[in-house]
C-alpha cells in the first residue's frame, strides 16, 4: 500500500494531541429546516472525500517511533463510520445543543481511521445542526474552513457536483467571500507552542541563524521565544478533559461597523475591545483582576486567492496580543486595542512562528511536549476573528442559519474565543475547560453588554444617574 510522508509542521500538530487538549478543529452549523441525510452523504463524498485525499487516509506512525508519520489510504474506509446521526434531547434548544457539543468535542478522534467526523443532530428547534470535527494535522483552521465552504452553494437548488480545481476551497462564490461559514477562526495559538529545543537552550545564537538580519525579524523572534509567561488568573490552570461551549446571539454587523466608523477603528478592533471589557468584568467579579491578559492570535500564511492543494496541510503562524484589561475607560480600551492591533499587523512574528513549528515537528515527542508547555504558558487564551460569507449559503439544499467554530488550544491553554461574521451578523463563540470556566455564558453575556455600552455610552450614564436618584429616594422614604 502506497504511503506519503507527513510534513513536519503537520506532524507537530498530530503529536500535540493530549488527553486534556485535543488538536481538533470543531464547528457547528445550524439550519431552520431538517436536512436530507442522503443528500448530506452525497455532498460530503463528492466535495470532501473525493476531492481531498486526507479525508480517506489514515495516519501511520513510523516503526520504533523514529522519523515522521505517513498518510496511507484506509483500506476499510466507510463514509458511514464518519457521518453519525444523533437526536437532541428535549427541549431541543440552544442550551441543549451546547451541552451536546461540549460532550462531543471532549472525545478523542479514532486514530485507526481518517481523523474526522460529522454529526447530524436532529431536533434542534424546527431544524438540524451539523457538528464537524477535523484533526489539525489535516490542515489549519482557515484551510479547513475553505474546505467546508466548498461544500456549500449560493442557491438551495444547486446540483451536487464536485468542486473544480479552481473552485476547490472557494465553494461557488469566488475570492470575495472566501472565509466561509466555518472560518472557524481556526488559526490557533498552538502553532506557536512549538519551537526546537535548541532554540530554548541557546536562543541568542538561534536568533542569528533562524531569522534574517533585519531588526524587525530579530525582535519578532526574540518576542516569540523570550516573552515571559502570562499573568496568573482564574482562567489559567491545569486543564481537564471536559469542555464547555457557548455562543452569542447574532449581532448585526452594520451596528458594529457604525461603532468602528465613529471611533476611527475597525470592526475587529471593536469586537476585541468589547471582549477585553468582558474579560475585565469576569476577572473582577472573581477577584482575579490583572492589568493585561495575553491572547494568541493565529494568522494565515496561505494566499487566499490560490486554490487549496489537494494535500491541504498547515500553513499559518501566530502573534501575541496583550489585551488592556486594566484600563477602566471603554474608549481608552478601544483606542489601545486599535493601536496594538495595528502594531502586530506588520509584524513578521507569524511567518517566524510557522518556521519554528516545522522545526518542532522534527523533535522527539518528549521534547515537543516540554516545548508545548513552555509556549502555552505565554498566553491565556486563543482568539480568532474571521469574516465569513456576506450572503447566505446553502448546505445540502438547506440555508445555513448560523455558524460557530473553535480552534484547539495546546498545552495549558484552556480558553478559546472565536468571532465569526456571516450573512450580515457576528457570532461570538467560547470554548473553555470546564474546570477553569464553569460558567462560560457569563463571559458571552458580558461581551454583549460591553458592545452595547461601547455603542451607546450615554446609556450607562443615564442608568447610573437614575440608580443614584432612586437610591436617594429610597433612603428618604426608608424603603
């Protein structure tokens, strides 16, 4: 049986898998109407399995553990072993779906078969939900979002045809809407969690050898390697195997754009600033306040205008973003997030992190685990923000009503936040270790509240004034 050696970056992601942090890109699509199961299978076979070999190949580790793993065709491949059917427990609402998704994403994939699964969940309201799980060694989150998007159509009655070489990874829309419903923010932080052991032992000598001689690259590499561990808060700790997930209501994108326009910032800045405020409130309520909290942000290194290769693979890096949790003023937080985001946009950190990931994939597993722990200590959460299609898309003939997704977090990182735009709205998803964040909805609620206050700052002042007036009246009347 023919085999194909896995590249070192993909091998790094494969070996990052652990019992407490699974290296799986998870996503959820939901529909207002039921979906025909036979049509789902046809779409998946034509546009996923037959188009991209990795979805019918399994991973084979080298003998004696020496060398890189290989891909080989699964001789017993059966699509029915990958598409599963479940019924959502009553009342079939969003909370019930979130609990089910939390259970599903806490279970490792079966490494004896190709590393992906889909779950068709009936009974979600009046329709269906589709939970997708794909191992990060197949591809990075952005590539997988393009793969998922290639299975959708612009019209509900489009015929089921395999994507062409030009269309693969783009669906039937073209570069303008590439991001796709699942652009699962999936550019995770772990990519950074791998360097080579020699880089840690002799960082200064490696700086000269790995980076070019430009000052910017040298500084960026030094930042990646020598950044101190993040601050200790209730969001940090030893993660367990159980995960909790939740997501926000759909937020009108035009409203966020209006805030960005009025503040001379970007949509991304506004959303990140609102999440910064939400984390500030969450930590303060738990007596765990800090001045800053570090997020790890994955960045795409693959040209989006080019078709995806059939072999897929990982090609992304990462950057660090310190969130200004300690600033009291929402306006100041937004301005500071804008300034910091501008600073990292031109940084070479992402490309350097990818190079280091390739090196780490060549190291022994024990060394890699040590490096994962070192680099995961540098951040508290993974933050992704990805634009999806501006218009509605259809999967197996049914309109996608909403979407959310998460990338994995390696080492000790227990919190993942994703911001996804689709069809004129934004959805914010949170995946967290159940032992570290027992009430993830509190963060999402705080985010929605922060966004409202950024948009309407006078609302808070009026509410505060009214509360003070009511308090004085109560004291006078003795109530």
